[in-house]
C-alpha cells in the first residue's frame, strides 16, 4: 500500500474511532490484565517553555558525544533539564540483540554521554532501562549500552513483570495498563530513542519508544497502533527527547541485522516537542511528518507541531 493510501485509510479509521469514543465505546477501551496499583501519582516531567530557546535542535558531528553535548547546550543546557539531587530515568531503545553498528538500538555513546551529563548536573541517581520482552541482559550486553552506562556512573535495570504497576492512562484507546514503576519514583524522564525504519509505521523515533515503558500484552495495542502511540506519548510527556540519528536503519526495521540497511548521519536531536522531534527524525528515512499517520494524529491531539520550523528549530553542523 502506498503511503498516501495508508494515511487516507488511517484517517478514516481515526474518524470512526472518534465517533465510537463519543458514545463511550472506545475511550480507554483497551485494558490490560490486573497489576499492582501505582503507589503515587506520576510526576509532571515536562519543563517550562522558554520562548528564547528552540524546541528542537539537531547537531551533527562525527564525534557523537560532542554532537549530543552541542544539541543539549543549544536547547538550554543540561541544567535546564536536570537539577542537583534529582533522580533521572533514561529510556533508550534496547529491544534487539544487535551490535551498535546494526543501528537497531540506541547508541551506547549517546546513552553513556547522557548519563555523564546528568551526573555533571548533580543527579543523585541515573537509571537506564527498557522492557524488550526478550533476553534483556543479553541485549544490554551486546548493545554496548550497559558498559557505557556503568562507566559513566549510571545503573542498568533488568525488568520483570514485578516492575510494573497499573495506572489509568486515560487515553482514547488505552485505559488501565501496567506502567513501569520507576516513572513514579524519579524526578525526570528522558526519552532516548533511535531513529529507524519500522514495518508498521514507516519510521519510528520518540513516541513509539514508550512501548518499552509498559508491560502487559502489548500486541493487543497493534489493533489501533497509531492511537496507542499517541496515548503513550500523552501519558508519559518526557522532560526531553534525545533522538539518536548517528546511524539510521533505513530498511527492514525495527530489528534489522544487515549493515547494508544502515546509513550514517552523525546526528543527534534534542527536543522538548515530541511531535516536532519525531517529524524531523522521520526525514532521515525519507518521510515527511505530515505523511506519517501517528505524527499527524499526535499533532491533532495537541501534543506538538508537525512543522518543526514553526515549533522553533536550530541546526548545528
């Protein structure tokens, strides 16, 4: 199916879903199996908007740690996002038993540098985790992320079913669902996806990455995948989104495996606007944000701007 046909059909489905929601058939309609109850209310992780600063910065450098540092500085510096004594949760994409060169997981260089930056800002603890649903420890090791995190003073958490508590996401599709308990225990949440091809949604970056922050039978959410992605983004609302576009899996995602499918862009995006960040990240894959249905839906529901220039964009090359 061509992209435009896909969007048209998805738009029709969204319209039907909206009608269903109005009569109480859809809103919060997808529930998971019971889990332990959340012990507290999820914090508001977002930072206040600063009209003097861009909402999205892209930095390019062959030194990938430096690229991240440059992007962070241009969007306000690490001190804008992490304060002394705060606990920080980093949520990279660590779902695949792949090496960094295969570009299926967030780069260990980027994750390690983010840990280092948080510690410089005075973070009391930096936790790094992802729920892959696979052999997580092997993934952590092969990805190189575990070594990078520990080297820079962070800690890795291997998740089990006991690490999730039930909360009401109050989404248009997702209702009560098991959520990573750590989001109730930290002060800051930094989303750290990798930009890559995804066979279900063309291109994926920040918002889709929150599938790794929930438990339950996640395959059930594929029935309305676009709305599920938006519901998760609306619920988690991270402090910052850091998109790894240093090496991009252009085809056969999300797992990939062949180096022939990888292109090198040496780029890192920092964004306080989730939609703008995903829109710009998708351009590495040849997709306009206005052609990706979950990005369109997120913008329609007020989560951000598809036009990242309108949101406030800076590029450092």
